């Protein structure tokens, strides 16, 4: 790989500032507060629209605690989950914050444009959807973690959220498919979008690994902060935009139980496939969460508590086996270097969730059409692969400050880090 | 101690998978969603039943934010509090997650079996109680931390939650005693259950300490994450299942103030008993929480804000003195090696809470019988000691992969950890 | 500096215990539970009083999730944000807890004394205000971090919260100024109070820096836990005491968007001013939060989503530039050694927030008087500077165990820390 300049001094700040100014101008024209008492004129995510029931801005606040749970998943959950790399913690949690902060603004605009004419009204419900849209980017970020510049990642955010909003509109409004916990529209979409990008950015020079592409004891501990917050608040993620009442409670219970069952199977399979039955931290950090992904589409359906547990149980097995056996094959044979293994946490469990949704609708666990569910899964995968490929090609242009192979997985290329291994910055606060 | 095999390769995964499959089958037969509009037919924890007032599943969701606070205490609070050991962080937070994930499923079943006939209806209220039941196990886990295998701990979970459910039924339904914040049924129970197990698993070889049975600077910092989350959300723990309205608010206020007063006394006494008045991190991590434990039974009673503060103030003193002076005596003279000092955080403050409850009921701070309160305390201690002793004997069987003395307090016996001191795993994600 | 005794063995514990006992006695006389159904007889913070609408203690609980978010900001947010120093993590998160625990009790008393006669009724609303009052102390703590003894800090807490309560009474009750998110009464007040204290405690010996006044990689990671929790829950901080309904939702939306825009500008400017365009962790940890501070006063005003974003965008720029260029000047020329740079995070953005509030009221975004807003800003700054100067003089008395220069920024002077660099305590739990 040629020695592109990785100096971000003007490119990155100017791009970020212009992007933010454009965003503010768009908000000035198109966005106002939600005052309640109106319908958004469109049904979202679960084929229903809760806003129309809210005659006061106040009732809107009912969803606020769930919004905050989702917010924690986005900023702490995804951010710290990716801090497992020994020298990439600043980027993981810092760039996660940057991308999500821009992404939620862009997501508010993009989702608003597709949902009815006139002004976009910001409510807690819309804020949840805005946070959701950033999740797709953060999943894709995991696939290319350590191998991209902040500038490349802002471009990824811009393009992926735009694509997400189109697909989400098709799935929810045109196909009227169910996807309350977004197994298809967020998890599978984000994973395959990211994998397509990773394929485009394939680095032969990393074929034999990289000394910084691994964890140390403490970085694995930081990552567990992310894992546990994701695990705990996943019931909020899957139920936040479900219909109030029984469906919302169902989504909470299904996710709670699916994750619990998944944890048992992930631990068991991790021990089963490892040397001397030892547990592998990679599996525990990731595969324990697959139950939350896989139960997403069915979350608000009457699949029964044991049905949710079965889905979680299977997801934990599939995800752990994926980390152990499939990831090396994808890297060696398909040129897909998936840093965080998002294929195992979001990709396969997301597809499992989509398939479970087809079956559940077919068996009448929720009103709907199994065909439309299948179409929604196909649409999500299609937009992800095509959108990710195009985005990857754009990100590959040699003008975005992409790091050379030897500087991958290392904060010091984009952050002030003391040269001495163990030292940070002398703060210079005064 | 003979060199038992600690290879978990088949024992652990097979046991875990069979356990989970049995659990799923039991759920298929006995568990369904709560749809509201019915009574659970039984009064729980505080001698009241809120479910009967809920005619819609939706109103059920009212408790959801408090559930999430409790959830954070269980998975982040207990999990990270135990990461203080220098080489046992993976096990602390990882096995904490495993045990709680299985425990909440088992707790749902066990508590359901004792509360009325017919199906068990999962509601947010039941989920809070399920999480509560896991707290007993995590407290006991602290007493044996570093000295047991994952398999032994799953057995502990199974037996302790079963015992807990029996005692809880007796205390709440038969004795009709008050224990809103569960000083007796969770804290004292969990502590003495764990101490009885620790007594049974006594290791003479650790009499003179173990080089890994201590903290390093960073592990103490991780532990503070646990401490602070427990501290902050304890008002939710003590009020979550209190009666709505004034009693619930009372429980919030009492716990908030008890913890605040406890923090002052824990800091003060720590400085008073240490060399040159220095603070000891062990005390700060633990004794600052004793006020939450001790005010539990009285939490929803009209003991007055200053009454709550007095209880917390005393608890902080007792707990700190316990760490300093009593724990070494228990280890040296009674063969009770209590790794986390749960006797000081949960045991003595739990008994203090039970006694305070007797006094408070006697003085009419809540309707009830002081005698029944005393009986509840006795029942909790009795079930804990007998149950813990039997469980300890079962755990002592030389077939569960218990670690030899020299491998205690060390993740590397059950986890993939790089041999090099400071390195974790090379992730092998691709 | 003369070698004062830093032995805390009797001074600190006796002071802390007497302080707590006095507080409990005051609570016994003046504080009772809120039972609803009455007015506090006074309007708080935003010139409104929500309590009067609550006829049941139960409805009071409506604010509980927002209280918990604020609680997390106080104990995790502020506590971990200050753990960036390489050897001062125990003190940062530990003393933060101590000061906040005492401060919330004192704040309940002080705010109660100014709000109507008779007893003080503790409600969730009052608990939020109590937590708020501690924020001023924790901000000031940041200015003197590493250079004061626990005893000095308790005195700071006592005096600053007393001063805060007087100013808050003047601003809200007499001037009837708007300050929903407390840009003026908490952020600017806390910052300038702390800077005045820092000026009084000026240490010429630290003019050329101190080897421990800096971060290491892992301490910066711990600090990010604080940053991200503050960032996420700031919408709760700014909206918690806003009027229910549209104003509260407005405060949530404004803060959410202000922070998002601020993050972009903070990242951009950090890259712009640093060597080779690299990002500086100090900026990311702090300046990304300036948008929450600056939008505080206007939070519940109809400034429009884009208006909030503009405020945040500016705040991110000002704050980052302050860290880079102004802090060194303050230290070199004015003798203000501001360890955490609170002037850049809370001081200037707080003033920006106050000014924005004057403009917004002038343009009719909320009923009120621009003159009164200006008077509120002046009052806050005046009380801060005078109160901080007097407090600093008292703290300077050579009887409080202040650390000598060479022991600054080092936990080991007040905490048991193993002499060996990397080791903590041998727990002595048994």
C-alpha cells in the first residue's frame, strides 16, 4: 500500500465543520420540536405509529427511560465493546462517540425525509430512531476497526445512514414487515454493509495478522463494560418502539429470556471448542449478546417465553461457532477481515432473527405476511451488500488519510499518545 | 489437596447445556407472558401484591426503569465489585454474568412454583424478583471468590435459589413479615449461605494467604465501577417492590439518606483504624454500601429521614470495623476464608437491618408483628446456614473441577489468558 | 511550602463524624418525607413549582428515572472524569463520592431553609436539587484536584453549598430568572468558585509542572467512562426540573442536539490545533461536554433545534481553544492552576449559556426579563468569586493537612497504596 498522507490537520477538521454547518442549516429549515397532537403520517418500524396517540408533548416523555437505555447502548455499549484492542481504546470509544453524534443528527434528517411531508418533529420516539440509525454504522465500524481514518468513517456514517433510511422505509412502510427489534434492518444490515466495506478495503498485508490486533488483560476488562451494558439494556432496544401495552411487555420479556439462555449456550460452546475447556473472552464478550440480536424481529410476537429462549440458545451456539471456525475462513478465503467479528454477533444472528420472524408470522404469532417478512430480509441484505460495496469503493479513494498497514490498530496515528509504551499525554491542562 | 482434574472441556459444557435445555422445557410447560388483569394469588416480599391492581400489561411497564436499575446492580454492580483481585477480573465479571443469567431463569421458576397454582406469568415485577433471587448467589459467590470452578458455581446457583425461594415464601407469605429491601431474605441469607459454603470448602493451604489474593491499582479502579453503580441504584433495589405511592417514595428517600450517612462513617472509620490515617480501598469499595443493606427491612417504614441516616451511620461503622478486625479472626479461628468480606458488607449489616425492622415494627412504624419479624430473621439465618452447609458438602465432591490451592484467584485456570503477565489473547477474530 | 502534617488519623475522622452527627440532628428537627398534597411555597430553578401539582407522593416518582440519570452524572460522571491523572484515581472517584454524599445532605438542608418556612419535605424533586447542589462542589474540586486534603475538601463542600443555596435563592426566587439547566447557577458558579479557591491556594512550586500531573493510557480510558456518562445523561440534567410537558421535552431535545453538534466541533478544533492534526484526549474528554453546559439556561426555551445546535457548536470551539491556549496563560500569568481545566468546560461555556439566555429572553423565546437574566449571571459570578476567595483563604490555614508540593497528584499520601509502582493493597480481607 502506498504511503498516503495520514495527516488529518486540515482535511478532517474542515470536512467535519462543513458537515456540521450543513446539518445545522438543514435543521433550521426542516426540523422543529414535536408538540404532540398530530400524527407523523406514517408508520414506523413495527407497522404502527405511537405518536398519533400522544396529544401532549408530555406523554411523549413516557419513552424517555427507554431512550436513555438505548443511548447507553450506543455510546457506552458499542464504544467500550470495541476497546478490546490493546492500543486502540481511544479510537474505539472516541470515534464511536464522534460517529454516533453525527449519525444521530443525520438519522433524524434522513428518517424524517421519508416519513411524511412538511417539517420533521423531534420527539423522544424520533430520538430513539435516530439513535437506532447510528447503530448500523457502529456495527459496520466494528468490521473495519483499526483500519480506517476518522475521515473515512464520517463518510461511512453519511452514506450508511442514508442507505439505512431508504431500506427502513421500504421494510416498514412499503412491505409493512415486522422488525421491532431490528434483527434485519439494523443488525443484519449493519453487519453485511460493514463486511462489504471490509471486503473493498481488503489488506493483503494483514493476511498474517498484526501484532496490535489483539487484546491485553485490561483492554478485555474495558470491553466487558460494553458487553454488560449492551446485555442489560437490550430489552429496551427491542421494545422501545413496540406498541405500548402487551406487545411492549412481550418484547421486554422475550429479550430478557433470550439473552439469559444465550449466555448459557455461549459459555458452554466456548468451553467445548477451546483447549482444555477454557473459556475464550472473545466469545463471552460477543456471543452472549447474540440472543438479543436474534430475538429482535420476533420480539413483540407471541412466540412464548420458551420460544424466545430457544432462539437465544441457538444464537449463542451459532455465534460462538462462527467466531471459532467461520471468521478465519472468511479472512483467508474471501478477503473479509472482520476485526470485531460482527458477522458472528450481528450478521448470522440477524439472519436467524429474520428467518425466525418469517416462521413466527407464518404460524400466526403476529398478523402479517411471511412473504413480506422474507422480502424485508432480502431487501435489508441487498441494500447492505450493494450500499456497502459502493461505500467501500468511495472510502478506498486515496485521499481520506487511510492508515498504512503497519499503523493499523494503533491510536497513535490519529491521537496524541506518548511515545513511551505505557504513558499517555502530559495533560497540559495548565 | 489432591490434584483433581480442572479440565472443564466436557463436564462444564454438557452440564450447562443440559441445565439450560431442562429449563427451557420447564418454561414451555409452566411459563407464559403476564397479560395483566389477574392477581398472582399471593403477596410478595412486603406483604402486598401490586399485580392485582394492574389491569393492563402496560401499567406493568411502570416498574421497568426500576427493574433496569436493579439489573445494572446485578450485572455491573456485583460483577465489577468483585474485579478487585489482580488476576481474577475475567472470572469475576464473566462468571457473575453466567450465574445471574442462569439464576434469573431458575428464580422465575422457583418463585413461581411457590406463588399460587397454575401458570407462572412473567411480568416486570416478576423479573425484578428473579433478579433479586440471583443477588443471593452473587453474594455467596463473593465468599468463595477465586476458589471454585464454574461447575461448582452453577450447582451453588441451583441449590441456593431453590433454598431462597422456600425461605422467601415462608417469610413473606406465612410469617407475613416486612422485608421490602430484603436485608434478611437476600443480604443476611446470601452472606451466611456463602459463609457456610466457604467453611465447608476451607483450604488450610491458604491459611497464610496467597500472592494473587490482592488487588493492583487498576483492578481497584474497576471494582469502584461496581461500588458506585451499586451505591447509586440501591434506592431502586429497596423500593422496587414496595407498595406504590408513599411507601415506595419512603423507601427511595430512606435508602438515599442511609447510604449518604454511611459513606461519611465508612470514610471516617477507615481513616481512624489505618496507619497514619490513610484510607483503605477495601473499606471504601464495600463499607460505603452497608447503609443500603442495613436500611433494607425498614426501607418502606416511617422511621423518619434521620432514622434512616442513623441506621446507615451505624452500618458504615460496623462494616468497616468488621473488615479491619473481624475478618482476620474468622479466617484464623473459624476456618472461614471470606474472599470479598461479604460478612462485613451483607452479613452483619443484614442482621442489623433485621433487628432494626423488629424495633421499627414494635414501635408502630409499620403494621405488623415484631415477633414475626424476629421469626423471619431466624428463618433466613437458619435456611442460610443449613442450606449453605449442605450445598458446601455437595460442592466439595471431587468431581466438579475445583482448582488446586496454587491456582486459586487466577483466571488462567479456566480462561484463555496469554502466559505473558500483561498480555491477553491474540483475538483470532480473523 | 512548610512541611505541614498530612497525617489525617484524628483530624479527618473526628471532623467527618461530628459533621455527620450534626447533620443527622438537623435532619431530626427539620426534615420529613414529602407526602404530596402541598406546595413548597416557593418556586425553584425555573421559576415554577411542580410539587404543587402533585397530590400524591406517587406522582412524585415520575421524576425518578431522571433523578437516577442525574445521580449517575454526579457519582460516575464527575467521579470518573477526574480519574485521568495517572496516580490519582482513588482520590478522584473516592473523594468525589465522599463530597457528594455529604453535599447532598447539606444541600437538602440549605435549599430547604431558603424555600418556605416549616419542615423540609424530601421528595424526588428535592433529591434532584440536592444532587445538583453537589455538582457545584465537584466542579470546583476539579480546579484544585490533586492539591488538597480530604479535610480541606469537606470544608469546601460545606461553604460552597451554603453559598450556592443563597445565590440560587436570589436567582430563582428574587430575580425570577430562568436557568433550567443551570449554566449560571451551577456551571459558571462552580467553575469560578473553584478558580478563586485555586488562586488562593496558588503553589509557585508547581509552576513548572509536576511529573504526576498527567495521564497514562489506562487512566484516560477510565476518564472516558465519566465523559460518556455525562454526555449521555445531560439531557436529563437540563430537563429534570423543567416544567412538565412541552418545556421538559424541549429541554431534552435541545440538550441532545447541542451535545451532538458540540462533539463535531470539539473533534474538529482539537485536530486543527494539534500537531499533525492528531486528536487530544483532554479535548475529547471535556470539550465534547461543553454543549451541555452552554445550552443549560436556554434548555427549556423555544430557541429551535438549530438554535441549540449553534450554541453547542460554538461551545465546542470555545472550550477546545480554551484548553489549548487559555489555560496555560491563566496558570503562567494569573496564578490559577486549574487541574481539570474547569474554566474551559464549565466556566466559559457557563457564561456563554448565561449570555444566550439573556438574548433568548430578549427575543421572546421565553417569558421573562433580559435584565433579570443578566442580573442572575452577575449574581452567580459575584457569589462565586467572593465565596471562593473567602473559602480559599480558610482552606489555606495550615491546619487541614494540605499536601506538600512533591506529594501532589498522588493517591499514596491519603490512601493505602503499595509502594511498588504497579501494586495496590494486599486486601487483608481475611
